[in-house]
C-alpha cells in the first residue's frame, strides 16, 4: 500500500522568500513521486516528477524537489516566491509497476504575501 | 503528452437525478482513471476504466452509483446516479501517458458538480 503525508495544510510566505512544502511518502516498492499544482477553478498541472533517475528534480516555474530515500521525503522548494505561485499543491505517489493510479496527499495551500 | 477534454465543465443538478460526464483524450490510452475531489479535499480515486473490461472500483465506490463506460481507447464516461448534496464535488478524468517511461499522469480540467 502507498500513502502520502503533506505536513501543513496552509503555508504562507512573503514574496521573494523561500518556499518549502513538505511531503513524506510510504511505499512498499520503489515509488514514482509527483508534485502537482492546482490553481483556482482549474485542473491539475504537473510541476515535476521523480522516476528513479536523479534525486534532485527540477520542474517548471523554478520549483525543484529532492528525493531522500532515507527520510522517505520529497519536499518541494522554490528559492523565491512569486505572487503567481499562490495555489494548492499536491504531492502524489504511485508504484513503478502494476497499479498506475496516483495516491494523493491532502494538499497544501500556498499563500504569498506582498 | 495527452490532452483531455471533459464535459460539462460544471453543472447544477437536482437531487435524485443523474449526470453523465464525458472524457475525451487526443490519443489512445490503455488506462483511464476517474477521481473525485470533494470541497476543500484532496483527490480520491473512484475507479480505473480499461477498454473492453469492467471498471475496477475503489473501496467505498460502487458501480450502481458511479457506472462507467469505456467504449474505445480515447473515450470514457462517468455517471453520478441518484445524486444527493454529498455528491457535490469536482470529478476529474486522468490518463497515464503511453510514451516512453509511461510515468506521467494527465488530468482534465474537471467537472464541478453542485447538487441542490
């Protein structure tokens, strides 16, 4: 079975500050890990994904995440927040074989203060 | 990549009625997934729809309530039957890319359903 825990349902940062959104996973098999962003009244957009290649993954809009197996973590970071980053962020996991559906975390709403 | 079109984008329905949501993909895909996102919540998998076989439902979801059709490799429908206000949610269609790596999931824009 797989699961994802996102710590912090709401995160607020100032514009220009570091963004850190936390994600811990549980998986009995090597996982694929994803971060998705959802803007108000829109669908999900893939930010980045880890698929057992490089542990530091760079995504769109300046976001990156580091896969740490020893900590079972896949935290999302961005050095400098922009107002347009305000959205809901979801971490998700799936196995590399068999079941292809994603298991999502509960989501983190990012607010960016001017 | 895959482009997914979902219809309708939103609807307001009377309790006791049914709504069918359509999902059209611009390429052939083996697996299609239907998720539900209740207000302020994360996404929960309803079922996996494979062409030529019965959909596989997750715990807590049944075919009588959420019948699914998958007539070909580019199209699927999800029906929300005998609706109640508790069914008010966003319903999303998703596919996994058929390309190299077969890792990325793509999502439609969702159908925002309000039951009154």
